[in-house]
C-alpha cells in the first residue's frame, strides 16, 4: 500500500502479508522502505531481508533470513 500515512504491517489477506508504505513506487524507494519495514517488524538486520520476486509489482516475494517460521507467526499474531 504505497503512500500510507504510517508505514508498517497491516495484517494479512488471502495468505499474503499486507505492508503499508509511505515511499512512492519510484526508483526503488518503495522496495527499500519495504525491506526496512520488514526488518524492523521481524527484528532482523536489513541485510537479512531480500526481495526475490516482484520488484516492479504490488505483489512481492521476500526472503527473511535469521527467522524461523514459528518466530514469524508469533510476531504476526502480536
């Protein structure tokens, strides 16, 4: 969700995580902010978050290293 008033996690829909972003989808600014928001939300360094598909799409696939599935579920529930 680009141009949100406050960046952060916004829940899930159809098995996908919704993330609010303030940065415009220009020159990779939104992708950079996405990585920052996910790193902060999951408590990992930025270098542990990689965009693996969808760099020019609203739907993206990311890889978050140093995070177990159980830890991710616990964070999303809180």
